[in-house]
C-alpha cells in the first residue's frame, strides 16, 4: 500500500507546501508537543468535514482549534473570563485546551453544533510555524482513526493513514506523548474534563481549586470521549506486576524496570527510572508497537495515580474497557 509522504517539518519549503494544502481545503498531519494532529483550516467547513471522513468517526465530535497567537482568541470566543486569561498566561503555549463560548467566526461543524469551542496554543515549533504562516486557526483532532490510540511519531501516522493524507509534517517524537488537558470554566471555577499533559496538581497550583467532572453513570463529560477511546486492537488488561501475567503469548507494558522475570514474549519498559513524564512520552508509541506483535493480550502495569500518572491511567482504563465491550 502506498504511504503518505513524510516531510521534515523544520524545513521551510515543506511548511510552505503544508500551508498551500491547507489553503486549498486539504487535511494534513502535523506534530504537536502532545500528539500528532490532523489539521484543516478551522474557518473552512468543507475542509473540516474531511477530517471526520479520514478519522472514520461515526458522528461529528468537537475539534480543538489551535492558534499561534493568544490575541486571536478574542475573535474566536464570545466571552473571555479572567480565569481563562490566567490559564492562557500560565500554560500557553502548551498542552492545555480551554473550552469557551464560541463566536460566530467558527463554523458549527468544528464544534459539532456546540455553543462552546476548545482552544489551545501548542508549543511545538513546527505547529506554531504552520499556523502562523497560514494566518488562521487550525482545527485538529489527534491523528488516529476513530477509537484507536493517538500517535506520537510521523511514521505511526503514515502507517495508519496509508495514502489518504497528502502530507505529514515530521517534527520528531511528541515530547509529552499524551493529549492536552481539557478544562472549562463554570462559575469562576476550573472544571477538568480530560486528564492530560498538564497535571491536575499543576492546574491547582496555578488557579486554586479544580473540580473534576463526575461521571456517576460512567459517561464522559466531553462529547465523543467514549469510555473505550484510545484502545489498541489487542485486548488489554491492567495488572499490578509481572506476577499476574498468565498468558505467555502476551506483551507486557512495564512502568519501571521489572524486579522479577516476566513471562510475556514481549516486554517494553515505559521508564526505567519510574519517571512519569518519560512514561507518558513513550506511552502511545509503545502501545502501538505492542499492538503489532500479534500477542493475544497486552498486560499493562498500573502506574502511580499522581501527576501525569492520572492521565496515563485514564487512557489505560479506557483501553481495558474496550476489551470488556468486545467480549460481551
Ligand atoms: O493534545 C491534544 O489535545 C491533541 C492535539 C492534536 O492538539 N488533540 C486532541 O484532539 O486530542 P481530539 O479531537 O482527539 O480530542 C479532543 C477532545 C474530544 O474528545 C472532544 O470531544 C473534546 O476534546 N472537545 C473538543 N471541543 C469540545 C467542546 N467544545 N466541549 C467539550 N469537549 C470538547
Ligand atoms: Mg483523539
């Protein structure tokens, strides 16, 4: 199968080609510091519709709008509470998405008909350069087919989309490796919708109390955040350590260096020193590698649920959930 062209995103001519494609209503893949994105001109509804076709999403799902300048926000939202400014000053450019009431400038397809829009200024130099040279915001979901894991490398994007993308800008591996943290504001408080690359502790330190969205019915607060998102095709089970490995035809995703022998055929270690930041950066690319091993099951070792560990565990639980759904 023919694969999409990968071009060096640090090459100015490659970025020019990407900008021309976006101007012509095409969708391209580009790097961000969290994960790779599938981008289209956020003001071009037809181009945005192509994103949904490419992802094979069964329904429209609101997309994050990426900017290269904080000043743009005033034309994209109908209200900018002072806490939003605080968050932008503290975390932008960076892996925080802020949900705000949208202005009419943003086509409804971008927000799937919602009155709010998720906004983010990425810090990856290639993403910033691309958006800045386009001169318009870029709507982008993570670059993965619906329900599959996000991608953190240009090569992984290429193998998942074959020749269905005209261009993939390569900006190296995404340094955070998990998606942005998503927050909204309600009555002056910061509401956390998705754990991500900014930890809830960092958020609290910056803005005080952070309220987590409660999901008493198991449903997620962000539309499109299905309980079994982010899943590999291979069934996944969360375990505490190698002693719980039962099936040898398996892959074991270890958090730190295993302290005892592992019976699994394939073993990958997220961070030998147990560093959550390093673990997050390796997370999706390791899971994608394991998904290709032909193993019957992926065992994933629990990580401590603090800092970025919460974001990793949120994704692991969703991947495990899919197994339950499939078996039933
Ligand atoms: O790190 C990231 O956020 C990456 C990079 C490319 O920026 N993007 C990303 O996009 O993860 P996506 O589409 O895969 O996930 C965005 C999530 C979706 O689950 C969507 O439902 C939620 O954000 N979302 C977007 N806009 C929203 C809104 N207005 N209200 C509630 N949820 C929203
Ligand atoms: Mg996604």
